[in-house]
C-alpha cells in the first residue's frame, strides 16, 4: 500500500501514478514518525500518522533530502533573480 506505484486491484480505473502514499510515508518517516492504514469492509479505510512531539532534530537518511532540495530551490531562485 505504501510502496511506489502500488495500485489496488479495484483502483485500476482511478487516475494517478501510485506515488502519493509512498511520498507521504517518506515525509512522515523523515520527521521521525510512522504511518499506517486500517481498513474495515463496508466502512472504509483510515490513514493514521504520528510525529514526535519534541523539539529535537531527527537524523535519518531521508531527512537530508528535503534540506538539500530547499537549498537547490533557493540557489535557483537567487540565480534567476539576478
């Protein structure tokens, strides 16, 4: 369910690329949290995530990617503004 390009058998006619939950999981985990789904037939599916409530920095391999992307975006906007 949280894998890239996952498509449920009954969701084949729904538009999309199957990336949303995989990206969400990476974001939540990069902040030290967890995400999961619970499903009950006839009632639907609930997605739940938790994040730590502290002010301490979380160090994971995924945490560096958003910072790197932000730096790259900042560098691009400053060069395009010149």
